[in-house]
C-alpha cells in the first residue's frame, strides 16, 4: 500500500499515522485559564527534545471531525504555563476518562478522581498520582495549519521536575518496572513498558563497530541468522580470534552429528549461534561461528 496525503480522507490518514508511529509517550497536560479554571487532558503527540535547556514538545492538534481547538491550547496560549504529568499503568484508566470533552468550566481533576497539588514554579497544578511531574514554561506555539488534523506544537522549557522516590532503583535511576509506563498506539490500543516487554540493546561502542559488511561471507549470507543477529555481531569492534576448541556439549554433539555434512553442520552451528545471540552471549556466539 502506498498513500499520499490527499489521496484518502484525513481521518483515515490520521489512523494510519497513529497506528504506525507508535508507541507514543503521553503528555498529561495540566493547565489553567486566566480565571483560574483547571484543565487536564492527555496528548500522545509528545516527546522530549533536549536537556540543556530541557525542552518538551506536545501538540493539541485541531480536531479532525469538526476542526475545533482544545481548551489546553487556549490555556497555554493565554497563560504560557503547563505541567506535563507522566502516565503509568496505575492511572491509565483515569487518564482516559480525563480525555472526555467536558465543557470548559468542568474540572477534569474532579471528574477523573485525581488529586491536584500546587506546583513550585508555575500556576497549573500537578497530578499527585503521576510518578513524574514536569513544571514547564511555554516558549512558543507553532501552528502547522488551519484545517482539521493540523498540529499546534507547544514548545515548553521544563523548569522543575518532581520524581516519586518509589520509582527509583538503588542507584537513584528510574526503574522501568517500578515506573510502569504506558504509551499510546493506534485506535484504542496502548502498550505497557514493563516486565517482559522491556529489553536492552547495547549502545554502539565509542570505537566504531565493524559493520555487517565486514562480517565473514558465510555469516553475512547466513540463512539462519536474522538482521538483529547480524547487527549485534556487526557492533563488535573487531572479529575475535578463535583461540581454543569450545568445551561445550552442544557444540561437540553437533560436530559429531554432522561430521560428513558440511552444509548441515554450518546451518546447525548458525542456529546454535543464533540462540546464543538471542540470549545476549555475543562472545560465545562468535566462537561457535568461527569454529565452524
């Protein structure tokens, strides 16, 4: 399928975009108007874009169905302040309730059952139940269009950050399982970023990885190893030297089983290496691949 803007209705394009550009973190924005009326609403067009200064951007887009704008946008244009509350699994249903389009004078804190607590450096209130609350000054609002679906990029500078100590590990870092974040996908779908859903990918070394193109041909053209497996091997800073025969039962059994079958042995060793790579044992995987 190939889609160009204008070829389909905006609502359909909107659905494809949200289904593919996902998961998206959620900005649970607390604002007030000039009369002090509170507003609380979630937005998944959101991310962090710098740390010095600490810049966050979210977009209360114009509604696709009727091209109206949201109370949050009116408030940040008027008051130039916002608190971005981070959403975790414990509050996702209440957050969803706060997304209802209540009239302007209705307080979503009350409707959704949240506890407002005073901020230190801005006027909007924080959500007590949120594990992280970011007090922000609004620097600029960039309007990307006038039609339904157009974005309004609210560029914020974070001036104060509050973190619940309960989500920190022994080293004072945020623990993904303790904070238990959720993110928005397409339609009614969300995802939960904790437990088995969280995995690690080692960052590239400061020394350059050799690259997939530098792998031995039989490894690079393997019918067993996946792109992820090759990427992990290619992130090595050099091809290791095989120094000794592996003292490993599985390896020994394979060598005996396929003693007269060169192609079968290579595929079997590549499968063994794949299992090792999938488990994060890169050095041993290299030894298996080189020994074969």
